[in-house]
């Protein structure tokens, strides 16, 4: 289930404050040095650094 466009515009990575992009069931940080992937569970973004997946 995609997030509302207005919500996606105001969300930012909690670690580096870069914008996020939506890919499948995750929000991916667009920061060059960060790249954390935050899960979306039941349509709710979980923006906790401890819950984020590190880039490969």
C-alpha cells in the first residue's frame, strides 16, 4: 500500500535528514553516505534507526 504523496514529501531520514523514497515495503534514504532502508508495517513507516536495514 503506497504512502500518501503529501506524507512522503515531509518525511526525512532520522539519521541524516535526507529525503526518503518509497520502494516496495520500505522507505530508502536518498543520502549518499546513509542509504538506510526503513520498513513500512501495515502502512505505517517505522522511522527508527535501530529498525533500519543497512545498505548492502
